[in-house]
C-alpha cells in the first residue's frame, strides 16, 4: 500500500485531469488530494515521536514501580497504542488501494488469525464463538487486507457488547447463491436506523474512543475487491456485519 503524500497527490491529480471530470468535481477531487496529502504528512511526522514515547513507556514498564505508578503507566501505554492505531487507520484510509489478488483459503486464514485476535484487549474478555463452514473454499483476495477487514469487524463487534458476552464469527455459503460469505454478529442493543446509515463514514462513531475509520476501511477494501458489505441490526438478531465474497 502506498500512502505517501506523493502517491496520494498523483492518484487524485490523475482523476482531476480526466476529460470526463467536471470542473466542480475536479475542484472537489483537488481538495481531497490536499486533505489526503496533509493527513499522510501528519501521520509520518507524528509516528517518530510516538515511537520514542512508546519506547520510553516500555522501558519504564521494566522498572520497579508502585501499584499506583503501574496503573498510570498502563493507562499511558493503552492511550499510546490507541493513538498508534488511529494513525494507522488514517494512513490506511488516505492511501492508495492496490489489491494484490491471490488464492486464499478462507477458513485456514481465519484459523491462523484467531490466536492474535483473542489477545486483543477488546476481544480477550468476550466469548468469541467461531463456526467455519468453508474448509475447502479458496477465494481471490489480498490476504493482508482481508486480515485487516476481519480484525476490524471482530473488534467492532466485541467493543459493542459487555465483557463476557458472546460474539459470533462464521463462514458459510449465502442461501440461494452459494457465494462464500463472512458474518460477524453480536447480541448488543440494536443500532437505530439513522445511526446505522452513518456507520462507515470517516470520523463518525458511537464509541467515545472511536474514529469511524475501521468500518470505512472495510467498505473501501470490499469495494476494491468487488465484494458486497452490509450491516443489519434488529432486536431479534443483534447486529450483523456481512461480507459476500
């Protein structure tokens, strides 16, 4: 993935110079190019001092500390991790979507990802229940991007429910079409329709610490692969994120 200021500027400049692009659209594209370039520049500028801070926090974590100091250090580490994730989300969202298509064994990929998923703080204290129903199925996908999509979907589902609540991840064939699909479901409170319609917009989130870029990233990767992504939320079924592959 190329998310440097030069890549972003080149991508949007090519769109703006197309003869099919109207002047208002070209102006909007140019503004987006500037925003993307600025976002990428800021991410690169912030990364280095953040890495220095994180190294200092890790060093302190190896020292003998009082219980109160250890709690404050843990909080600082958690917040630095959150800032790091935000920077990565901004960079991923602003960057070029180059899709490297390769055969991916879907269930095997998920099975290999599970240990890392279950170590994430937002997932570790939820009951992640996995039902892999496509043991022989391979799809054409960018494996790295599919992994990030799965992580985003599972983390979002886990963050929407309380500790100890179940979250369901399954692969199956869509009834009627036999297309492979991935579903992630939780049993949290249903999302109001007016809120559901906005999920996936950058920087819109119902979570205090959220930035809205996770689902926005999922939508962009799905579009680049020509997959169909949907969100449903009802009192009976909970909230279901579905990816038709």
